[in-house]
């Protein structure tokens, strides 16, 4: 005679199988969620890296632009100095700029005075 369990054993097996499948589904969902989070974090890091590179390039260009302006200013200043020195004898300029003569002050000296001396 066969022993009749009323299907309890079969019901337990089915419940255990369903539980195993649910655990697998949860694990897969967690795995997928973590993978998506990692992918988003990677994309965000790449975007930030690109932004930093762009900012670095902009700063480099800005510095180069400022350096160019400074160099142009210095070159123009040197040219003006050379033009001035070639038009007015050096001894006259030294005499005008010396502080041994108190009668001369910079407020009273004009360009016309320098040229006529």
C-alpha cells in the first residue's frame, strides 16, 4: 500500500522552488540596479573630467592671451622709450630727472620743456 501524504510533500517542494526563484529574481534585480548605478557614476565621472579639461584649456588660452597683451605692452613701451631716447639726448634727460636740483619738480615739467632743452 502506498502511503498517502495528501500532497503536502509536493506542496512544500513547490513552495521551496518558488522561494528559490524569488531569491534569484531579487539577486538579479539587485545586480542590475548596482550595474546601472556603476554605469551612471562612470558617465558622471567622464562628464566631470571633460568639463575640467575644457576649463583647463580655457584658462590656458586666457593666460596666453594675457601674456600676449603684456608682451605687446612691453614691446610698445620699449619702442616708445627708444623713440624718446633717440629724440632727446640722454644727458638732458638725466639732468631733468636728477633730484639734486630741487627747483625741478615733475608737476612743472612738460613734454614741450623736454623737447626744447
